C-alpha cells in the first residue's frame, strides 16, 4: 500500500511520554525473571514501568504535550486516532473517545486502530488519508499507548526478540503543512503477509474469553507452535522481503533514490539487539548507505508506539538539517511492515 500525500502533510509536533519507574535488566536477571543470555541478546538496560497509570491516561499526557508544543487547542482537532497493542483498562470501551474527552477535543472524530505493533503506523496512514479528503486546513492527532503489567503480561519473557516497555506517543499532523512544522511526511508505504497471523495463534483453539488458553500472554508458545510446523526459514525470508519492499516502495513514492545523499539515517523499530543485528540491519544495508539508528535501548519495545517514538526523537534531537531525510521502519504481528519518509523543510 502506497501513501503519498497529494497535499503536503506536516508534523506540527510529536511527543514521547515515558514513566519514571523502571525495571532493569540487572534486577530481572538477579531475580531469575529473565535468563542472562536472553537479557544480553535483548540488549535493554532498562524498561520503563508505569505504576498506577493506565495506557489511555498515558496517551492523554503525550497528547497534551504535543498540543502544547504546537500551541494548538484541542478544540481545533478534526480527528483523533489511537492505536494500541495490549489491554487498555476496560473490557468493552473506547479508549480513543476517552482521550478526546480528556483533551477537550469535542470536535474531533475519535477512531481506534488495532494493528498490534504496527498500529501507530496504520493510524498515521488512516489520519493522512482522511486529511487528503478534507477541505481547507486539517489537524489530526495520532496517539499510541501501551502498558505491559503482570499478571497478564511478562515484559521480559512473553515474546522472543523483544522486551516491552510502558509508554505513550502523540503526533500532531497538519494539512497543508505549516511553515513552522519541523518535519514533512513525504510518503508512507506498507505491506503485509497475512498468512503469518498464525505465528500469534499457533496451535491454540479459539477461546471464549481473554487469556483462556494461557493466564499470561505467551507469544513464545504460539510461535513455537507455528515454527514447529513451518520452520524459521520461511518467516526470515518473508521478513527480509517485506523490509525491502516497504523501504524501496517508500523511497519510490517519495521520489527519492536509495543513494540520495539527503538520506541522513534509518530509524529502526525498538526490538531486541540480536533481532535488529541479524534480521533488520543487514537488509537495510542492502538498499541504503545511510546509518541505522537504534533508539530503543532504554525503552524496549513500546507496543504500537515504536514508529511514533522514533518520529518524536527525530524532532527532539533535531537530527535532520534543512532538506535532509529520515526513513522510519516498523513491523507488527499479522504481519505488517511499514516505512515512513520524513523530511526537514528547506533545501540541503
């Protein structure tokens, strides 16, 4: 799926909200909550932990900060798009509407996007696509938030190749792009491999209620069930193919050559270090010469928020000079892969 905005869409502001609490790898190893080898392969010194604050409440904090940075009243928002991976605190309820309510965004239409770890990218796609259909100026807010708490989730051992940190993000999109926007979205390209949904289903039967198959979310179990039948080689091949597809597709959509010197860096998803070194960095290096940026060592995987967190860091660190470009990669269970092309305004 190719998304190249017909009218320029600017990133008016972006925010990453992380709690003060943390679970360190050292303590997790000492308390035998994660194996020493696994901790080394993950490469996260610490994971942010939210105590007494739900995921939607964290999203409100990130959203409030993004609106403050852009000096935009919540009442001016036309759309609010919230993505998440894990439980949002109530069983049958709309977290996006709660976020809009708390912000005072009474004129916004709230929408929920549930595409697991790629939800933030999918929410950006939906927001931008809908902005293209509106007349005049449009302001849309995209939020993500996840909290991975026991007893239902083990942030160190519920999955292979990723450890999970609590946090929230918010990205404020403006169409047409304003003169003060720090970044402009040039393209967003996604691709999927629907047959890989079975990796998170495994051999489990369909359950009547949440966590009936296991009291703790156990993606390791479902992946073992899938891989015992299909093997790892097939997944590894598809993963590399889709990374190439979204990376080259996004560059083509943006009209940027892979060797364009304006490409400053490629921001990676916040996965485990071994996973990035073996499955992502070599594939990226086949296509572009720009260095990769791994900004997740102190956060872990932020559920649906990795791509937006990377976007926020681009703005906060002021990495891009005038006209320079960053590529942001992401993926999520199902599986879906995405690549966004962001550019700083001005000429290089």
